[in-house]
């Protein structure tokens, strides 16, 4: 079976008996249906766009904000409602036309009009205009301190107004004309070929080009790397047992492994505005019933560390370990307080994504752990549901408890808290409309939405303190239960340099190169 699957790889990558010199083959599970930044919403397209385009700002591996197409951080007006951004000069798009303020305004206005993630900009920015040949001004709806981090999002990379003139109000799926270190030379959903852009303004790629290929099967991806059919493999979509095997290969020196910043959380959403989980006592009992260490070790083979916070630890403003810890004794007390354990067991429904193997393993492991620890008080009743159907049902209040994951569109605490806790129409501790409802908890609290808005207007220590206070407030109510943390991983053949990630969790593809042998020749 594996041999048959591996036969697909040469066809996908158009592999000849000898590869073109310097071309590297990168494999992932992510199918790329469109390279239009306006249509970007998934990890796979963000990775490709990071090689084809440039952001205004970038987040370094150590979390610093670095100007890219901008030359300095935004200059804010006294009221914080206008941000002027100076732009780099001498930059060309891949069609040879100049990058300037007019092009940046065109791209941002286009994204506001048709972007899949357009709300990320439209919720904060009222208008954008050019204030000079190489300067733009954003008029904000309210002061927004994480603005440079938002502008580091690769889906805001500029596109050539000349190439996209006829696509101002509709997406262009199979082309990309940007300013990045590579230009697109071939596109299909299963393969993209990238060639170094010879007129790039910054550091040139250290390789002769890339062939990015998609394989839908984890076994095929795993075998393709081990057999040498591909040079680099990204972990997105790779099953846990394959990840562990590749990690062991790296430890033994057979592969090179790189781990990026952990910016994805796995968590439980509890339907908190309806019985039975509108009971705070029951939610707290469930929170103390969750043995994250056992779940991490058995369901993720230790690859995904336990998590007791909604904001990943690497981000400023994260509140360490504020969610209730595993304590079966305390859980039993709370279950008894709610009327269970004395000959009556609480039957707790859990919905998991049936098309995600690790979700099923999580559900079965937790079911066994509760049977071991609290079988007289609670029984977990897991049910699998296909992801698309589950997400559709989540915001309708149809799922009592749902296990899924969340990764931020840009690395900032605000991009974890607002999507889960924000609410347009709060009523006491219920969210009638807004992000909290869409995320399946329907939970809010008096003044919480005001605190979230204020946290985005503050900066420095006051902002971090408020972000942490918001998390402590949510932890006490437990409408969500963080479970584990996921980091992106890349594995390279030993002939390659060790991959590196940026602070947004993407591999720096331009840095990949074949290592030289002692004779000074590149390894094959």
C-alpha cells in the first residue's frame, strides 16, 4: 500500500531522473485552491504566500516586530485614531511595476471589500488613503495597540494593481503577483512551483526554487520524506504516530527537525447558557475532572503539552495556569453539590470531529480517564461528527460540549480572547449574539466586552495586566476548557540546512539550502 502511495509523489512533483539543480521539494497535506490573499484563511496558503509576498511588518522568532515593506512602526495621532506608515522605496512587483502607497491602498481596499478575513481589518480600520508617494494613513475606528501585529498578517500582503485591475472586486485564484522573494511559475491545487525573483529588494533565496506539493494521506507524506522523494515535510495534517516516528528519526540524526512557536490551542467549548452546563458548579466539576497530563501522554503521545490558559504561553499577556487544575477529589465534591455521585451519574455528551484522528483518541482517552477516576459521578458520551457539520451546529447551540482547536490569524493575545469571549449582545452571563455564541459557549459577563475593547486600546504593562485579568475571569466561569498546545514542526532531509520558523509559525523557505560536503560540493 505504501509503495503504491509513493508512486503518486513523482507524478505530483514532476520529478525527473535528476532534479533541477537547487530545486527543493516541500510536502504538506494542505491543498491550495487559491493563491489570492483575499481568499486566504488556512495555514497552507499562508505558508505559500509568505514566500511569494511581503507583509508590512514581520514577527521575528523571538517575538520582535520588524518593518518589512514598512520602514518604521506606525506614527499615531494624539487621539490614536490615525496611523501613518512610511513605505519602502525601490520595491518592484513580479510584473515589474513599482510598489508604492497607491498599490498598498489598492490592496488594502480590495481586501476590505472581498477578503475572507476582511473583518480583521474592517472591524478596526475605517478608511485607508495615501498621504504621499510612499506613505499611507489608516483611520481607525478606535485606538488599536496591536496594529503592527495585525499588519504582519500575510493575507494583507500587497498585490500589483496592474495585474489585479480586473479583479478588484473578485478573487484571482491561479495567479499571484506580489513583491516576495519568489515568483509563481506554475500553479495547481496539488502543486505550486516557485522561482527566485531576481529583482527582489531583500535577501535572495538560498536555493534555486521550490516545488510545493500536496499529498492527502499522512502515510504518503511520511513515506515520501523517509524515501527521499521530498526534501522538507510540514507537520500540518500529519498523524500523531507519524510525527513521533519522525521525531525519533531526528533524534537519531536521520532527519533535521525544527519546532515553531506554539500558536494553536485545543480546547473544549461548553454550552453555558442552557441546562445542564449553565450550572457553574457542573462546569467547575468538569474542569477539575480533566487530567491533561494523561490526555497529552496518551492521546498526543506527549507531542502536545497540557494547557491551562486560552492564550499560548509565548504571547505577551498570557496568564499562566489560571484554569482549574486536575483534582478528582475536588471534582467529586462539586458533582455531589450538583446532586450526583450518590447513586446518580451525570451523563455528559461530547462531540468531537470524526475526521481528525487525534480528536477521536482524545475523546476515548478522556472517557477512560473519567471511568477510572469518577465512574460513580460522571459518564462521558462521545459522538463523532464531521468537521464542517460540527462547525455549522456549534453556533446554533446544538452541541453541549465540543472539542476543537483555534489558531490565531496573527500572533497576539487579542486574537485568541476576542474570537472566543467577544459578544455583540450580552445579557448578564449570556451572549445572545457575537463571537462567544459562534464559538459554542454563549457565555459572557457584565462589562467583559468593554474590558476586551479597552485591552486593545492600552499598551505595555497596563494592557498585559488587563489581558491576564480577563483570562482569570473566564477561567473562574470555565465556559471553555483549554486542553493542549500545538506547535508547527518541519522535518528536512539531512542534506538540508535545519529549517527555521518565524514568529508567526511559518517556515522561512528562502533560508533552506543544501549543505556543503567537506569537499565543498553540495550534497545530492
